[in-house]
C-alpha cells in the first residue's frame, strides 16, 4: 500500500512540473498542440471555466490530473479507517476542491 501512495505522489509531482513547463517553458511541454498550450480561459463561458475547466487547455487538464492523484492518496488513507467507496471519496474530494477554489478565487 505504501508503494502505491509513493508512486501516486511521484505522479502528482510530475504533473506539477508539467504545469510549470506549460506556463514558463512551453517549448519543452509534453505536447505542442494548440489546445495543450493555449491560455485563453478568460474568454470562455462560465460553465466551461468552472465545472468543465479541465477541457480548456493542457494546463487545466494536467492540474485536474494532479488534484485527482492527491485525492487518490487521501482516499487510500481514508478508506483504511472509514469503509467508504474509494471512487466516492475521490469524486467527493475533487468536488470539495472545486467548490473551495471557486469560492475564494479572485477575492481581494
């Protein structure tokens, strides 16, 4: 079990590095497609910027994968003590993250 947690954490950090690569060194990103490298989220409809933000561009897609990997680690640990469905924990944590982010994003 500890190996699965460790490997998932490494994957999470790999996604984190790819997010920085897309933002600061796009020529070194995993993909050079227009969708993967675009940064045009401000001109999109609200539903696309909130619930479906992971389809906006590569950065948001990789961020969603990173959040999911962190949620998987948490779900593995929580499931050992609370016998709740693993997928339910991951989806619930992802939703909680989204709600908290949308609540406080852009506040001054």
